[in-house]
C-alpha cells in the first residue's frame, strides 16, 4: 500500500512542476524574445520481485523479471529555441535575428545573451566622453563583434541599424557616419538548450552549452538581422492549453491513486477491529 501512495505522491509532484512550466509559458505569451519550456518525465526506481532466468537445456524455459515501479520524476525541463514570429515595428533600434544566435550584452563584468532586440540609447551619464551606450530594456550594454560596448555620439541623428548589424547615423555636419559606430555582434552555441535563463530575457553561458562562437551579424556563418522588427514569444497557446489539460488530468489521476490507497488501508484497519 505504501508503494502505491508514494508513487501517487511522486506523480502529483511531477505534474505540479509541469503545470508550473505551462503557467509560466502562458504568462510570457507576449514577451519579446521569450523561449518556451517543456517538461518530460522519467521513471524513478524499480523494485525487482523476481529476477529473470535463462532457459535451461533440456529443462524449464526462461522467465522474465518481475518488477514494480516506484514512481515518476521530472526528467528534464527543456528550453525550446525554435523560431518564432516576427512583428514589424519600424522603430530604428528594434532588430530581430533571422536565424540562430544571440545578441551579446554586458551586465557589469558578466557577458550575457538575449534574443530580445528592443534596444535604446542611454543618456551617457558617467561616461568619460559623454557618449551614450546602446542598451537593452534592462539597461544592459549591447556589445559589438569584438565584445566591446557600443557607444553613440549624442550629436548623431537619424540613427538606424541595417541587415548586417551596422549602426548608421548622420553627424552634426550632415555627413553619413557608418562603420565607425559599431556592428552588432552575434554569438552562437553548439548547444543553446544548455544555456541558463537569467531573467529579463537574458541567458548566460553554462558548462553544457559550450563556448560561444562570436562574429558580426550578416557575415559567413552568422545570421543577418531584420531591422525595424522584434522577435515575439514562441509560445504556442494551443499546445500550452493542451498540456494544461494533460497536467490537470494527470494530477487528478494521481490524487485518485492516493485516495484509493487510503480507502484500502481503512478496510485493512477495519479487519483488526
């Protein structure tokens, strides 16, 4: 009886985790650059009641093992880095990546990565030359292909970013400025699912993600950009609602297992009385 109860408890815990992940996906259905997660389950342990036996020559035949499973556990929580839809904004500092890769940003001394390309230019407070920095919505400095923060002269106007990641502008004399401001850097990973989520649409490198391969957007081996657009969340609401129903029914079924086991234990206790 106790095996049954503990199996039911493990099932409830696993389906609660699945429900938590589904709820977070639905909450981020309109988050720029968000990548949905999924949950997979795996067996925990198996108790062997009888081992398997091979057939004996001129004797009895072979017998399979008899085993009882002891519950379920969360096998993985995967981040799905598949492509998502692109929304046109026509804003000069909105860019999306047309393919694999991540924008590189800086959080103090830490290098982080993001798919959210809604960038801004700060006021340049605290900088030695008075130039503003290209930053994310969370204030993280955007890096070029050399890993250096991109800075922009406050006198520049008509700023824009092209498909190759080149930032262009017009200076105070009316001349076009390009190739000197900066080129947006792109980082690729052998295993992007190994990246760790940091919040604020950011990822950080992890031991299983591998080292980043860095280059300029639009060059050989690196994705080009789509200026004036944003990559939206890749959450599929129809899939999430289906997973929510599956998680709910799984939770109910495992709750029923515990209730039934409790009733059987009550019957057993009644025999003693």
